[in-house]
C-alpha cells in the first residue's frame, strides 16, 4: 500500500540516530530546516518510510552529499530557518517515494493544511511514534501569530495550529528564556496545503500548548534561492 506522504522523509545521524524531517522535491534534493544542519558526512536520508520500527521493503536509505543553509539564517532568532539537502545519488521514484511540488503561493489564513512527522506525540514527557503521524491544521492570521509570540515572528515565518492547544507538530522546544533549538522529531518536516509544500516545521513553545501554535518557515519566500542552488549544484 503506498504511503500517505511519499515525499516525506527524515534525516538521521549515522548510523541510526533520528534527527529531523524533510521533503523530497526532486530525485536529488530535500528541503529541511536550517537548525537541523549537521556535517553532511554524518547524515543519511531515509525515504519511503512509514513504520520506522520495521523493515517494510519500501525504504531507500541514501547518504547526504551536501547540506546548504540559507545564507541569512539567524540561529538566534530562527529567521530564515531553511535548508537544502543534496543526496549522494538519485532516489528511485515509485508508489512509496515521490517528490512534492513547492507551493506557488504563500499561506493564507484559514487554509487547512497537513503536517506530518515522527515527532513527540505527548504534551508532557517524550514519546516518539513508530508510524508516521499526520494532522490537519489551519493557517493562523499574522495577527494571531504575532499575539502568540510577541516580537519573535518575522516575514519568513507563519503559524499553524490551534491557539486553544491540544494539536501541534511537536518540533523543537523553546527552553529557558528564549530559543533552545535542537533537531527533534517533526523539525524540518512538511506543512502541506492543497497538496503542495507550503511550510517547514521550525519552532514553537512546548508541544500543543495553549496560545503557542507551531511556527513554520514560509517556503514561498525561498523559490528563487532554491532555483539558484539547484542550478549551481
């Protein structure tokens, strides 16, 4: 049975430690989050996965050749949290591994989207699922996003989720006073609107906490840079 998200994959630290999510955009390139960056020699991309606890015969495991962060990425503010990952060899497209199209438009408030990943599924403590999890979430207005995170939202970010809490991509924890970022579960994974890649899981406070929806990198802002990198690499 084909996987629900054939463009979804994850990056691991060799040989087995899971790190971050990603989205396949062609046979050699994956989009992820810049805060997920590690030395490419230590990263392996896993495509065609569904249940990570078993070998289902659909998986493709490919060494990463390059990891290119957006040049203006700011780790302190998490602005421009965007990265392109080049695979050492092309994937084989089939029912389980397919690229996703980048959205030609930017997210619209009220739009229903789908977030997916293998991130933490409980609000207190840590519990990572074996099977890929998917969740429908609405894009929030810029005002609601700014209200949830005063002074932290840039034009390259948007929020999706529910301000009352309860549902979220559990990506990276904001620890202590400000941003304490680390690759964790859903980070770098896709937010898909109308079947197209619209956001990259970036950050948030806790997991599904009230008034703290997930924050995503706005993919439409990087289309020119994506084309430039792919043409030159």
